[in-house]
């Protein structure tokens, strides 16, 4: 909210330094985001008095005037249609003045010399009016040459204050002024508004109010003014509204806006002559009922919306916005001022449902003071009659069947100390509560506090404790370290995440954190859109679906990197995937996935080629071994839409399916406009963690190893692993390692075949093995393989 | 045979060995040459066979000459081999290598800057005796709002623009605060936890990401006061931003704490003078905090007369952006550009 320093000082009756006041407000809970000085920087811009006015010799649209600048008479060419005649006061920018972007110089305009410029509000940035130049007659009697900021009292400081939802009292200048008095320890005693002149029929003759819905509208007060004349508000009022971000419109409307800003009470002004049957009915809408609001939008209502109606139709959405048919116009003479208190929740629901928020609904939904209608109507009618003429119809018009009373709340000063950790004098507590407008009785051990109705947020002891704490200042509170009870750590998932990260980082991959929501079409393309969770109100279609796989985000990273000409991506991610299992909340699964593309590490003159399936398989295997102490088993898989049909394997650990490793399906990559060759894996981290084995160190071998190699000539289509497994079995317990070390095709090998070369390490824990023993075992093993697989050695 | 002649022959053999051995290039050649002199059929060995035929008195003298010749040859062979090894070693040492070529760097993995910062934050509190709790990222409206004292139809709900799964029922958690509720419902008192994790809001601009990370803290026990909140948070800020960091507590509003405070630190860039980072204020808002609202405690079955507590929440992204330089937009953190991720060291 924007707050005028001068205005709150006028209300509070004293004027501290603007910056100091800003700090005090911030440290009492009204955070000043910005403090802006306005109405300064008008060097050489002064009150000028027109001495003569002649038409321009050649241009029909221009006038040539002479102006008393206070330091001599200057000639000025003026193009404004409202250029006034002799005796009028205007705003003169003398030579050397800066007006907006331009610096005023002596120059010829259409052949006539001009030594200055007559300015409009808009040009000086002190109002929105750009129809013509400012004419100060009636606004100031200041002599020619008086600086314009002095003549019009322009200087002010505007605070931009972030008002938290618990402080509806601070949504007005009176509310801020009250806070200001409290913070400076001054009494708050604002002036009581004068009464408006009364005349004509009593208000009851002009209007009848039928308050049907008392739940939605606990209070409906009103006043009637007759014989007013719509016109322009004086500059001082328009300037104040302009600085506070409100566009001046006409005296009648400007006054209701000014009162809103002063008291925080939204008012609605109806053109009384357009209210049918001189009747106001406050009731719920019927489902489907319609009305066009002031913004010229046709609105449709439900039975939960509160409407203000006349004898025939709805005339306002209560507390939100008026109807277009009964608003104030340039012709309005008689007006009905509504000053009501509406149910905050209902106003909020209506405002949300209609997606229509206003200064009025903003305040009603936070809760205004229901008991300020008398002062507000007195002040409003006085101001309108003062500016627009007319008289107030005598007598009260106030439907307030069940007045809202002040709440009584108990406060134990001792409780304050135990919650805040330091004591405040009882007298100081009483002073602060009284400064809030509360009445404090009771004992020094337990106050009985009667809370003012402008503070609907104060209902409990803790609310009063907070009020005292914020006024005293949180910086007064000492810092203490608490005695913390030891606990048995219970943070498995957190630690699992960290452990996964450590291993993956040590394998040379960088961690990615990508959004948990992905485009649904991507999951559909991957065949992973089953049991998917969708966001009801997504930011856009790219972020509408919760991921069921971490690979989706990693592929998006790959795409982003590629479009930015980054050729190499080696990333992993640890995070949750989301799956609808029919429960209230979805299943969230902690997974780890990786993706890689581009070349392998190589050095100058070397080329180790691009990464392929085996890089992914190697990293997945290394991760699982390190993470669980178990060897993964890789099994064939064919039913995956997102992996290459012949280059993907299911990862199985301890007999349980834990994930997939493979080359990403070229079709998925093509969908993202990516080339082939990205590989990756994804496994279930918590499942793996549950399988981990305790690490066991075996005794180290003391006797020397004997190494024997063997190569088998096999059909191209035959896989290596079954032969390796069979060989391991055949070589027996003395073979501590059997590993494939070469796959050879080409010279010396017939077409359609390949040579698989294995290295077997024999080693005994009891003795040094002899050549003869090893050769015997080895030969027998080879024979069993050639027989079992029908292959020969090479 | 004249003993002196034999002695002369031995002398000549040894001289010849000396002459030949130094021209040889490998150890094997030297050994072969040595064998052709001293081996079974070597020239010295053959000559030695004549020794027995010599008269007794000269046998001793000639025998000594044999020993000397054998020693000379053996030692010359040894010297030659040593010389050879030294020459290879010298050549190995003298060989030129272009050391200006780049090193072979293995590719290195790194944790995401968010993870690094989150870990550091959590570590401070764990060191103080807090445990770590996590919760679901998709939450119920009840835990995300209701139990945290956000009434239905209350403007406090506008403070957090929400991504809903089912409006009014389930949603992407807007803060880590529902973990407070889950922990208080599940764990015995006293409670001291921090809860790191992803949270979501319906915001997307250079200063707001629809997903970001928070760390929540909660301590509930008998006799916990606002002074303890200040003590713990000031200790935390000193650990993360340095011992000299200045901080200030400003009253604020959160539905689930009362009294509530926002905490600012003196701008780490300008040290309070005012700069772009702090929008000229000299201060940076760093976290929100307060005493757990009695209504929240009652809602989870804790007696607020007996127990009090404090809670706080801080933005990990914000702290990452303060700790590292050059993160011009929060969204960069979630684009995972390899060039960006490479920039961060612990």
C-alpha cells in the first residue's frame, strides 16, 4: 500500500523524519519496501501571472502571451487550447528549467521568440491531466515567481508498505497514523470530522433499505446527498490521489476514494435517481443471476454471492464492484452513499470466483472495522458538500441488527516472558495495549484486555504477546542457545540421497536438478504415462505432468545443451518420481538416473570414440556394486518404448527388478530433435538400499597366481556371458577370476565367427600351484566348454 | 710348454676381452663373450687344461695368473654391463618431452550447487543436535494449509500461489512446513528437526522458479522461547556467512507462527552501504521464522500451555545465489547447462 507521509503526519499531529519513521514502521511489522520523495526538483518552475495574450501571427493554434515570472516579464508561445487571459496564474518553466526530458531554452516557435513554457500536470508529473496547461486560479494566491512546489505544497514522501494479511487496520492512513503515534509514545487523538450541512427530506424519504442477508452483511449504513454538482476536484485532492496511485475522476468519486485511503472503509456511491423504487435490498444472488459491472463485463452469480439490489435488479456485487447502470455519471445530482460491513469470507469467495479483485474487496476480505460508519459518513458527506455543494438528508440510515462488540482477551504478563524469553515492565505492556486502542483492566498478573474492533486479528493471548513484542522491538530480545535433547537419528532417505550423490560424483558424472513436472507428451512418447499425476492449474503445457521417470528431465537437459552447442553431457539426478496408486497421495519413489552422450575422455591424438551402451552398463554396474555390495544381473528386456529394442537390459539385483540400462530410443531423441547415441540408466534407489550387504574383507592370497588364457571360436550371434559363466563353473574353486579380455574378428577368423578370449587366474590359499595341476584343471574345463557349446578353441 | 708362454697368452686373452667387450651393445652379448672365454669350452678354460702338465714348482705361479685373468675378465664384463645400464639410464633421462602439452584430466563429477548448499545448511543444524525429516512433495491441502492455520477463504492463502493436483484436496507443497505437522503427529516430544526439500509455487520469472528448495526447522520442547530462536538462527548465520555477519529480526506474519519474524543479514556484497543486490537497503532477507502458533500445536495434540516451540524456513536457492557469484537468474539453477554446473566448487 502507498502511504503519504504528509497525510499521516497531519492525522497524527506531529512530523518525525521520514526515513526514521520508515525504519520504525519496518521494525514494528509494517515493512517499508520503498520510500520515494515526490514533488521536488522544480528549479526555475514558478507561479507565473499572465499579463497579456495575443493570437500567434501565423499559427491559429498558438497563443503569444507575456507572463510575469517574478523576475521580469517574459514572452512565451503557448499551444494549449485552455491558455487563459490576463490575471490568471499558470505554471511557468523558465529558461534553464528541466521539464521531463527536456531543458527549457530560449527559442523561436513558428517565428516568434519564446522564453519559457507553460506546463501541464502531466508534464510536471504531478497529475494525469494533459488536456491543457495547469491554471492555478483558486488553487493558490502565491505571488509570481514563487517556486511551484512551495506554492502548491508539493513535497511529500511516499512509503510503499507491504501489509501482511493479519493487519487490516494498517490498510488506511488513519491506521498507520495510529501506529506511528504508538511507536513514538504520543497520544492518538485525530480530529473528529465536521458535519455536513443538512437539508431537504429525511433520509428515510429518499431510500428504504431491506437487509435480508444479515450473515453476509452485518451492517448496512447509508447517507443521501441531494443537489450536488459533479466537477473536478481541487488540485490538492487530485495530487494526493495521484501520488497514492489512484486516478482522479470527479469530485464525487475522488472523495469516496480519499475516504477509503483515510479510513480503510470502502464506500459505494449510487446515482440515487437511477436506483429503482428508492429501495436497496441486500440479499444472496440466485444461481445464474447476471449483472454488468462497472468494468463493462457481464457477470454471472451463484447462490453464495451477495448482491446489492434496487427495487428491480442487482446494482452492485456487494463489497467487490458496483453495477454499470447505477454508478455516478457527469449528470449525477443526488447520490446514495453505501457504508457497509460485509462478511470477509463471503467477499473473498465471490472475488475469487469472479476473478475480480478491487481495493474494496481487498479490504473487506481482510476485515474492516465494522464500527466506523458514523465517522466515515460524517466525513464523506462533509467533504462532498464542501466540494460539490448539496446537502445531506437528515437522520440516520443504519441497519445494524446485531452490533459487533469488542472482544475481551486475557493476558498473563508472566506468559509473555516465558514465550519471548525476556521480561517487559507491566506498565509498558499497559501503555502499548492502550496505544492500540484497547482498554486494559484486571491485575498485574492477568490483564483483561478489551480489544478494539479495528483489530479482528487479535483474539488470543498470543496475539497480544505479539503486539507487545513487535512494538517493544525484537532487537531487544537476547540470544540464547537452547538445551537440545539428544535423539536417535532417523534420516535414512536423506542419507541415501547423499550416498548416491557421492558415488555418482566419484564416477565422474555431474548432478542435475530438474523440474519435477514434464510435458505429458514426452511421457506418452516414452510409454511411461501410465498412472500419471497431472497438475490441475499448470503454468503451461510443458509443466503439466509429474514425472514418472527422471530420464525425461535428463533428456530435456540434453536437448537444452545441444541447442546451446554443448556436445558433451554426463549427468545424473537423484529425485522422486510420482505414481498414482489410487490413494489420496501418490506414491513417491526415490530414484537415480544418468544420461551420457558425446565422446569418451581422450587426449591429444587419441580417440576413444563416442560413449555407447557399455559405458552406461559399466557405470550402472559400478554404482550398484558400490552402493549395495551386490553384483547386478542384466536380463533381456524388449517391452520398453523409450530404449533401443536391441540395446537395453533390465537391471536385476538379488532377484528383484530395480531398473533399466540402455541406449535411449532414437525415436525419443528425434522427438527432441536430438541425434542418436545417448545412453543411460534409471534405478530405484530405496529398493537398492534395502538390499545392501555388509562389506566383507576376504583374507588376501599369499601364494602366487597361475594365469592361463583360452580363446574359443564361436558363431557371431552367440553371447559371451553364458560361456564365461560356464567356464567359471568348469574351472572350479581354484580359479579366482575368469574374465573376457578380447573379442576378435577378421584376419585368421572365418566370416560369421568371432574369437572370445578369456583369462583365468588360478590361485590357492594353501600352497603354490604347480604347472601340472593347473594344466590338468584347465584342459578339463576347456573340454567341457567345447562339448557343451559345440565350439572349438583357437 | 713354457709356463711363461702360458702366462703371456693369458695376458693377451684378457687384453683381447677388454678390447672386445666395450664395443658390445647388449648385456646378452657381453655374457656370451664372457662365456666364450670362461665357459666350459672357453679359451681360458681350454688353456687351463694344460695346467696339469706343468711342473710342480711353476704350477703355482701359472695358477695365480689364471685366477688373475679370470678375475680381470669377470670384472671387465661386470663393468661393461654396468656401463651399458648407465648409458640407457642416461639416455632415458636425457630424452626430450614436450611438457607444454596439456595433462590428461579424468572427467570429474560434481554435486549441484543447490545440493552443496543444502548439505551445508543441514549440517549446521545436525551438528547442533537436530535430526533430518523429509515428507512427500505432493501434499494434502490439510497438511500444507489447514493444519498450519491457513483458514479456508482467508487472504493468508494468497501469500502462496499454489499448483493443485485436485483443487482443495491435494497439491504440490508450497513450503516444507507440512513436514512440521507430520513430524509432530508422528514423533514423541521433544522434537528438533530440519526438513530440506523441493517446494513448488505457481510463479515463473527471472526471480521466481516454479520449483525451488527450502530448509524448514522446528524445535518443540518445554521452555523454548523466542530468545532461543534468535540464538539458534544467529549461530546458523555465523556458520554460513561468517562470524562477523550482522543480522536483524523484523516482525512479520506467517499463519503458523506467532510472533513471526523475518530475518535479514547485512548485504554481503556492499556490507550495508546499499547496492543492486540488496536494492539499496543494505540488507538481504534471508529467512522467515517465529514461535509455533498455539493453534498449530493444539491441532497436532500438543498442549501449548506446557510446550512451546520455534520454526523457521529458508530458501536454499537464495543462499546459493549469495554464496556463489554470477547466478543471474534463479532459473539457471534448473537448466542444468553443463557449462553452468562446472562452475561450482564447494
